C-alpha cells in the first residue's frame, strides 16, 4: 500500500512540473508583438512622413468630437443576417436588425477601411460621435497608426 501512495505522489509531482513547464513555454509564445519595440523605433516612425510606403511610417490621428462612428449592414447589404429575422419581431431584415450579433454588419470608425464608402451607403446608422481621424499635426498628435505595430500613443515629450 505504501508503494501505491509513493507512486501517486510521484505522479502528482511529475504532472505539476510538466504543467508548469508547459505554461512557461506558452507564456513566452504569447508575448505581444510590440514586446521588442524600442522607444527609438516609435520616435523614428513619428518622424517619417505618413506618405512613405514604409511599414514604419506613422499616420498621426487627432480626436474629433464630431466624427461619426457608423454601423453598416455589411457585405450582404441587409440589416443583420440576410433573409433572417434576427430580432424575432416577425419582419425579416428590418432596420432594427442592423448590427445583429453573428451577422456581417460592421462598426466602422474613420480609421477603418471602407469608412468613406460607408458614409454614402443607404441604411448606415451613426451610432455615436467622437473618434480619431487622420490629421497632419505631426509630433503633437493624440495617437499614431503604423502598418507594422498598429496603434500607439507617444506621450508627452516632457515625460521623457
Ligand atoms: Ca448584414
Ligand atoms: Ca426583424
């Protein structure tokens, strides 16, 4: 009987070590892509013109309290899922289905692809005001967008 207990304790210890090792390996793999970004890289990106084709060029964005955030009918052109009564009110594809969960409907801000085209589409709903829009304020922008790193905030120069 003592042998069985020792075997169980040994299995628990080996299992614990294996689980901990697996977690540590996974943790390293889950490091964010920005983990290796140096501040100098971001300062350089801000200095590059957004017209550069480089992935490192940063487009400045400034907050606009009047910029519309849109809710579109998606690629199928119909509110919610096409030919489905998403909100169960007995009417298929009525306007109140726009943005239904699981549909192709999209929420778009000025920085999103397709935003300009959506402004002219019928059935598009403005769900709020206030968003970041491309601007040319250079190093004083509220935030920046790069193809390589996505969004980042540069912060106040005095904090350096
Ligand atoms: Ca749709
Ligand atoms: Ca409906």
